[in-house]
C-alpha cells in the first residue's frame, strides 16, 4: 500500500492540467496513489483516462462542486497515511514524491511542507525564496505559527498547495466554501490548530503558477475581495466556538492600549508612515478605535480579525464611510 496520495483538483484549465499530469507521469518514484476530482465542463476522454499515470482514480463532477467541496471530496476519497492537495495549473518537480518518501522513512510529522518556485503561464520560473543548502529540513512549531499569523507577525513562508499532511486530520477539519477564494488560508489556520508537528523539507519541489488567468479558478465564488479576507478569520473564530476551543493570547486587552501600540509600531512601514502624516489619518484612527470597541463588546476573541484589517482600512486612500460600511458588514457576521 502506498504511503501518500496525490489529490488533484481541476477546473477548466486543460492545457495546464496536461502539464501537471505530465509532471506526475515523470516522477522518479512511482510509489503513490493518484485521485483526480474534476470540476471542468467536459470530462476527460476514455483514452485520456486510460493514459493517466499510476492507475489514477478519476472523478468528473458534471455539476461543479466548487474549490472547497472539490478539495474535501478528493482528500476524503484517499486511504493512505499522508495526502497532498495539488492544483491543476501547477507542476511537480520530478523528485517530489521521492524526496518526500525518503524524508518520511525516518520522520513522521503531522505536516510536511516543501519549498516552491513560482512560474508564469509559460512555465518560466520568476521567483523562489533563497534556500540555505546546508539546511535541508526545518522544524516549526504549529501553535507558534498560528499565533503569529493571527497577530500579523513575520513567519516562515507557508505554501498551502503541495502541502503534505496526515489524512486523519480531515476527519476533524475541512475546507469552507463560504470563504470564497481564500479557502487555503482558512484551512491552514484550522490545520495548524489541529497538528502537533510541522516540518519543512528545504528543497524546491513544487511549481506554483501565478498568472492573471490561473488564479485558483476552482472556486465557485470568484474575486479577491476584502470581505472574503475578513471571512477567513470570521470563519476560523466561529470554528473555535463550535469546538469550544480557546487559545491563550487570542484576545487583546484594550485598556492597556496594546492594540494601539502595535499599530503605531507598524508605522515604520513607509506606506503606513505616509498615511500617518495624512491629515485625515487621526480622524480615521479614532473612528476605527470606536469600531474596535464595539466588536470587543460583542465578542473579545474577534478582536484579532479587526486588528488584521486595521492598517489596510486606516490607510489614506480609504474614506471613512467605506470603513463604516465594511465594518457594519463585519459586525453583522459575528453577532
């Protein structure tokens, strides 16, 4: 029995899908399962299905599920110890499976991440983090990453596509379609909350495509809106409530002005420094403090969601009525 399943979701990008399947077909290690859940308008042909690598299981959804439900389905169809969710417009390094399995021979992390190249529509590499060749694996603390994500602190970059994790965690968590196009980030928060170990395999093994036409088109809800960014955290805190989970440090004591201090400290960023000197900034700042207090009065734990979006909304380009309108929506979501 294989140790890992490649769980591939697809949606109306046939040329990119061919590239992904070709990269799977040319893996140096063939010891893996492959499941494809396809939201495309047209199914693969019989000959294309027969030519799939590793006797893949192929599921075509005549009624598209949307990215979240499609992701949940393809992972839950697997029965291996580990799974990895991959996207049809990305590609795998030919040693992706080999390097992962070699690492898992002597290590059993709940989550394993590999580093990524970013590629354009022509599959040319245009960006990748500098790696230290002397450090081939890194061990991270999941709870520490979670708290830093929630409090806007700098963390080791986390790449969700191509992330390897134990299949059993899908019994507790799932992708939420309510989030829209930000389901990866929301799922990552839930995953970090659930796991105890998180390792990084410091090799470039995954190619993530970034282009105007690739943009995670599996989602049934398009857009990259501010409201959807809010929903990432609203949904996460609702998840905590539903599980009766509290996290130490996930509330802010407004009376000690810790929140405002952190905002001021962040103004060493030139963009926000420019905003600070704008004559309307202090007016907006006071307005946002009032909004912050109203949210705290409803539910203290939701403070961090407000904090996350504070600097964006307080910038000089945002009129006060826009701020009021957006936070009226936010407050309605958490009541």
